[in-house]
C-alpha cells in the first residue's frame, strides 16, 4: 500500500498534474524519508513569461532541463544531480509525446524538499544581481537552513534554488529539534533591461509565485 495517496497532498493546477504525479511517486518511494529531510530532493523546473500583462508559467520539459543542466554547470552538486537524473527518468518518455501548456496564476503546492529551477525566456530579462529570490514570511537570519539560493546561470536568465520546505520548531542551531513545514510567501526578483534615448535603463520587478500549501505530508 502507498504511504501517500493523491488526496493526501495538495494539488497544483492542471498544467502541473504530471509533476504532482511525479512528486507522489517520489513520496511513496524508498528515496523519501520523513525523518531525514535532506536524504533526497526532486526537481521543480518552471518557465516564466509575461504576455499582455498576464503572467504565464509552464513546467520545463525534460529536453529543456537537459540543456539547462549543462548551462548550470557546477551549481548542480551531487544531491541536485540526483534530482535532475530522477526528473529526466520520469519525464523523458512523457515529454517526447507532449509539451507543457502555460497557465496562471502563480501558485505552487510543494510537499517535499525540491530544487526549484526557474528560467526567464526574454533576452532583456535577467534575475537581479543583488537579490534573485526572497521569502517574505521566513527570516533567512533566523532560519538560515530554510532555503539556499545556489546561483544564476545562462547569463542571469536561469536560477537554481534549494527549497528545503521546513524550518526547526525551536531555536536555530538546535540540530536535534523537530522540524515543521511552512507556507512560503516567496518572490522572484527580475531586472528588465531596455534602451531609452540611447541609454541603458534597468527596471527591477518582483514576480510573486505565492506557495499556498507547502506542508509536509
């Protein structure tokens, strides 16, 4: 019998149905352990764009992820490499037959530790130099292990973040403390580069893909 069923995890919108199935498969596998949150993580790769004022998103397909992995280079450590390999194994056959369809709004439900891979499609969009990713309701100072920004790649168009999906229930530094999940309110910081009257102009914006669920099964 599976440990978790489709009804026991928060579902995302239709365009992420296949990723929800992937996460469910992972949660019921030997690679997931509720007592060792750092054992393994899975990949959550998302493409962002804005057309006519409407934010679009899509799951990045396996062939695209393979290319982005090469561009990410040494940002992909051993643990992340497992996540990339697992994603390719699961989605490779699926993505040979169909492509993802963009959707909106920007809500994610995550029930396990993930490597979040974000990619911006426009040449004049990059992740902002000083800040690429932030969480409104979790203090990085108080909970330094809640997430890690691993870095940008592809000339600032790609971003890799480890979302650990948990924080200690007691004071930071207590490695024996129980853990709890959190409903993350996180932001993507993006710079739009344009030329006006021959001068380079940069406008910083924040894309808010609010994570509604984010609770451990």
